[in-house]
């Protein structure tokens, strides 16, 4: 299996991205992290740019979710849907 190039996300970029991908609003992420929504948006924009630089663009939230799963940032839950 081919190894994908993972971007080097900062700890704060990764945290903002993962909270946002967990279906939180950017305002909720901002409150949780103690930062402004502008900063949350900046972290997510930086993450998108870093993915694009390694040849793995992620223009949508769904694309970012896929990248996070591919890079092992989020586990892929396999099982029965109830």
C-alpha cells in the first residue's frame, strides 16, 4: 500500500481541525479552545493549505475528514449502525 504524504500540522491546527470535524461549530471550537472564531478559521485554512502543498487538496469539510482518517488522526469506526 502506498504511503501518503502527511502535512506537518501544528498541535493547535490539529486540535481545531479535529474538534471541527467532530461536528462542532467553529464558535463551539473557539469556546472550547479559548480562542476566537477567526483563529479557528485560520487554523483550518492553514490545514487546508498544508494538505494542498503535499498534493492532497481538501477543499471541503468532507475532504478534510477523509484526510484525517487517512492520516490516522481519526479512527475509522467499523461496525453495525444502530
